[in-house]
C-alpha cells in the first residue's frame, strides 16, 4: 500500500459509468435512465464495485475512487 492507496481490482466500464454518475449526484433511477438499463442493474453494478473496492457503503466507494484517482 502506497500513500494509503490499496491495490484493489479494477472496475468494469459499466461499474465506472455508474460510479461516475453516482458521484455527480444522480439517483439510481436517473443513472438507469441515462444508461438505458434497469435500476436493479445499476444497483448490481454499484454493489459489485463496492465489494471490489471493499467499501462500507456508496459514500465510502466514492471516497475510495477519488483517493485512488479513478474518478476525475
């Protein structure tokens, strides 16, 4: 671990799309509409991303993503 950044699995393209829009303040339903997928699928992508990054919740996931510099 360097400078508090853990070596965790990379997120898929769809996981990144959902996470980026979540970090912009969009709801699951809004993300689903923008990506033309169901809200359940968005939730699945976010939960998978959360597990990959070992985040306790979505807010923690966003914080980790910024710390790992995977979000702009």
